[in-house]
């Protein structure tokens, strides 16, 4: 797994954790009010998403961006015909 893919995975996990914390009460998981467990999960999710974004941005690009491929070089000139073999 490349660094870019790892960063994207960290972002997804962080956003899922933050979303779970924010929606715990409507989903029937939490108690009334925004509890300290939800605060901890929300902060951890946001931190994970930011760390994942840093990993993605710092990852070396293994593929050229669209439109930045180098132009194809000239085709090689055809070489001389090979010498005929003894059976020709």
C-alpha cells in the first residue's frame, strides 16, 4: 500500500469516527446531550483526518498528473539490413 493510499485510508477512518460521534444521539447510540465520550471520539476523528491529509500531501507522486506526461520522443531511425546468412 502506498503512502498516498494509507493517508486516504486514515482520512476515511477519521471522518467516519467524527461522523459517528456527531450522529451518536440520532442513531440511538449515545445518551441525551453530547457526552465526553463523543467529544473524545470527535476530536480523535478530526485529528486522524488532518494527519491523513498531511500524509497524502507529503506522499511522493508515483503517477504524473493529467496532462503532464512527457511528449513522446522521435522514433529511432531504421538500422541497416542485417547481413544475409550463409544459407541465402
